[in-house]
């Protein structure tokens, strides 16, 4: 997932994407625990995607709070 794709999403879409990524990370960790994980690098990629989404959510929150003052 690229940053440009994330910038185009609304706050609701970002929260949905974050939930989806967290579920995927849980499933990947479970597969890793039972030695059925095909691509171990996917764990790292999903963690980075979660961080990106959280960053953009926080930026939007700060932008919205700044406009209220």
C-alpha cells in the first residue's frame, strides 16, 4: 500500500483499513506459529502498512483539531 493511496482515503475508510490490516496481521502471526506461513516478509509489510495508516489517521485528527481552535 502506497502513501498516495492512503492520502485519498477518508477517516472512516482509514479506520476500516486499519481494522482489516490488524486482522491480517493476527492471521499471519497465527500461520507463523504453526509453520504454515508462505511469505515471512508479509509480516513486516503489514506492520509498516499499519504504521502508515495510523500516521495518516493522526494527521487528520490533528488537522481537524487545529481547525476548531
